[in-house]
């Protein structure tokens, strides 16, 4: 499995100034961990290796990613993408892993739905119907759900079946060859080396790609989408957890509250995730993500994302605060 995740996450600032976007927590786990766990469930086969394609994120981040792979019984590998040159270039950074059956999953893609991989197919591409297909790569299909066309970010309507960023390939080496062809011949679309161009070339040479439609595509591209994704995951039993350190407080489920977090004289929930060693006192919180080691007191907040080691006091607002900040009246 290859997880490209080298983007810097500009739309998620200030939260991505200190933490890469795929490691931001949703319902108590980093985004990328949710993705890896969900894909491992649907493979039907053991995933032996997981490669993470990253930027210069630092050794601590790399160690955390390797632990994500280890939890799934797989060997983790780190690869580097030094320039953002497109989706095909990102996958090709992990060329050493492009052999045999291969899954590619871009790290800001979370999904819901009982999707199983049919490993006998040449390739399977995960899609969902969208209202506005212009920001996405889309596919056209025949009556047998075999893909007839790939179109990258169409400005005129051709299809509303958007590629969500998860792919299965029966022959990783063949994919490697077609992506390298784009690089060697400087074939770009909208200024970048696009994975869809490699797929189009494979299709023209006889590869049959089919689609798997997910029940729900959970985007994590900005604060509002992150909070919605947090809500949807918390609505499953797997997403819930509650601290035992609660004094004179009310928890309105569903919530994820780390067992080391503490609540005092507060109302928390619904749809709240609270990280380790965070303290909430005399506060009302709903529909929010609070990270580790933060203290919030005498506040009433909702629809908020608050980072780690933050101090908030006396605020009534929808907040977006990065790590190591103070926000007080």
C-alpha cells in the first residue's frame, strides 16, 4: 500500500503549521491511521508493506507513521517527494514498492461503505457521485462498470463520478512503467504529472479498470469538512470513548474523550473529540476537535478546532487555533 501525503495542507492552516494534515486527529486518531485501518479491512488479504510518501516532516512524524504501519502488522517505509509535481510523480516516489498487487490511497481521503477489493480485476478505482465535478478527476463508464474515459478536472460536464483517491492495481510494475513514461516524456496535464494520464494510457493498451462506489466520501480539506468528518466517525461505535476523569460534568454522546483528559463543571458534546491530558473546566463545548495538552476554561465554544498545548479562557466563539497559543479575555 502506498500513501502519498507530501502536501503542506494550506487550507488547514494554522493547524498544519506544526503537524502535517494527514496526522491531524479525527475522532481520536490521525486521519492517515483511519485510512490505513479501513483499507486493511477491505483488502481480504494481508497488507505486507505500507509506504508513506512525505515531505520534510521530521523524524518524529516519520516514527509515528511507521507505528501506524506496525499496528496493522505491516512493514512501514518512508519515501520523500521534494517537489509537488502531481499525483503520478507522488506515487512514483515509492517506485520500489510498485510490484504485484498494489493499493494507492491519498491520505486526505476517508470513506464509509462496505467496499471489498476484487483482486482478480486489472484495476479498481473508488468513486462517488458529486454535485460539482469540476475540482476532481472523473470517470465515464460503460454498462458493465468498466471505465471508458478519465478526465482531469473537467470544466464542462462529462461525468459526475469523481475519483476519491483510492486505487487497486493488479500489476504495480506496469503502473510504474506508465508513470515513468509521463516523466521521461514530460507529459503534463494542467502543469503536473497526473495519475489519470497513466491510467488512460493503460486503458488504451487493454487494461480494464472497474469502479467501486463508496457510500460516503469524507473530505478533510478544510476546518468545516474536518468537523463534519469527525461527526460522522463519532456516529459509529468505533469512534467513541469517554474519560473517567469527569467531575460534575455532562457528556452528550457521541464523543471521543481521551481517558487522560479531565472535565470539571462542564457540558461536552455532542460530536466532540478531546485529546490526551486536556483539561476542560466551567465550559460548554459542542461539535469541536480539541487536541492534546490544552486547557479550556470559562468558555462556550462550538464548531471549533483547537490545537495542542493551547490555553483558552473566557471565550464564546467558533475558534480555529493552532498549537502553542493563548486566547484569553
